C-alpha cells in the first residue's frame, strides 16, 4: 500500500476534515476545485435537506482518493 493511497493517515485526516466541513478534506489534499464544488453543493443542497448526500460524498472521496 502506498503512503498516499486509501487508508493512509493523510486520507484519514482528510476524511475527518470533510466530516466537519464538506470539501475541507479535498482542500487539505490540495484539490481546490473539487473542494469548492463540494462546499458549495453541500451548502445549496442543505437548504432542501439533501446536503447530507454531498457531505457523505465529500467524506468518502477524501478517504478513498489516490494520488496519481
């Protein structure tokens, strides 16, 4: 298992960050565009109670991301 792959300490920390604020984990990983997209989508969708979907996606994406 490579150090920046699934289950790495960095990805676990990123997933925890995304748990607190959607997109924060992606920002910690240096992925600014997807971080902004997830943050905005979650904020907009929380208005209609669907923000939890983006919030969950943000957490999973941060946890499972592999550096290329």
